[in-house]
C-alpha cells in the first residue's frame, strides 16, 4: 500500500480526499447496461480486490473468496440461471408492476468484461467463532462489506459493477463448483462503462424512489421521536436539483484509467463542511428524499 495512503492524519482526511470518498459513494451505481467491450487491466482488478480484502470482518475472519469468471460459455449458463429465476420471481411481483419488471434490464452478465462471484466460507473460523457464537450470520455480513468496498473502489476507478441476485443459489453453486460450506454472496458483472447514471435505474424507470432520510432516523428506541435538529440538518444536505441524467467517464475526476476532465463546478460543492443551500432546494430535498452527486447546490 503506498505510504501516502497509510500516513497518520490527526483530524480526518484533507478536503479533497474527503470529497473523493463521498463522491465515490454518491455516484456509485448498480450498472446493468452501458458496459463497453473493453478489457479490465489486471492492475485495476487487483486494486479492487485489495480494497475488498480490506473490508471489516467479524473476528477478522476474512471469510471471502473471489471467483473471477471470464469464460463466455460459463457466463451464458449463469445468464440462463438468471432468466429461469426471473420467471420464477415474476408471480411474486404485484400484478400492476409485472409488465415493468419484464422490461427492466436486471443483469449485464455477458456484456460486461468479466464476472466475479464473492463467496463466504462459513467454516473459516472453525473452532474460534469470535463474535459469531450468538450471531453466526455475521460472516455473511462481513462478506457484504467486502462487496461494498469492491463496488466503491470500482466507481473510483471508472469501472461499473452490477449485482445480480436473481439466481438460484444452489444452481449457481453447482455451476461454479462451490462447496457445501461456502455461500455465494454476490454475483457481480464488472466492466468499463460508457456512462454512470446519476440516479438508480429503478428510480428512473419508476420502480421506486429514495426514501426521505429524516423519516428513517429514530431517537433512543425504534420509532422513538426526536432528533429534530439532526433531521433538519440531514434534510438540508439531502438536496436534489437538476442533476445530469448521466455521468460519463470523461466527467470523472478520480479514475485514472479513463480520459478525464475537470469535474463540473457543482462537483466541488460536495465539500460537506461548506454546504449552504437555498430554501427552495431544501424543500425539494425534503420532498424528494434523494441526493445525487453532483446535484448538490451551493447558494
Ligand atoms: C444485495 C443486492 C442485490 C441486488 N440484486 C440486483 C439484481 O439482481 N439485479 C439488478 O438489476 N440489480 C440488483 N441490485 C441493485 C439494486 O437494484 C440497486 O442497488 C438499487 O436499485 C439502487 O441503485 P444504485 O445501486 O444504482 O444506487 C442489487 C443490489 C443489492 C445490494
């Protein structure tokens, strides 16, 4: 790990570094389309895997493995599993949403450069279940942390990631020769993309909206009222305005592997410490509940 990434800093990251971290979080997308037929360098993939491997894990168990799947025939078989699972899931969808469900693109298994299956070895801490005696499922959650690290690092590198969960797990295990004691956690489509959408595909297609964050904050107990000040601060940050529909790789300031230009002016407005919103955007924000970088507006 480069020295500048591990040097001790007393009071958090400097502003640019903080902005970059939030930027990765707010512009990360689940990508199913817009994959380019471009290979991913092993150097880049190695960094993503290293980021995943530095995720927190219960008892430092590190229960993950990363199966890299490049073979197109194997991927076609995975896509067949997806198609079968989608038909099985369809009847569980509300009748009025079924037509929309059919139209949604919910995987990019064959179009992406490669697939990665991140698994959880449930026996890796055999005999010493630190932190898992009461809650054995903590190893699964740890593996999800690794998935999220991978996803955020990928966004910073300009690499798209799409999580495909509409697959029957036992069938996937057979196809990938995953042993009984290992659980597949995430099947990911990974590749360079022509663009990152500014909001979730499911929001664009009217499937769902981001919930208003203030309504999800509770005080002291579940459903406990209070934290008014915190909620209004959150509502002010959680602002939304005329974000572009897409952020193309060329708009990124972080990823080194794609052509870059300076981020749009609003981008630097992400400095959370300096946010100062006008009332209209705050009102829109509390109604919409959405927050998409670089949509934040400085007065
Ligand atoms: C555990 C998990 C499983 C998911 N499974 C699928 C899936 O099977 N197909 C799909 O298109 N998206 C899947 N997604 C992506 C979500 O639809 C997406 O995260 C959500 O709509 C918000 O969009 P965003 O990730 O672009 O912010 C999954 C996400 C998670 C966290």
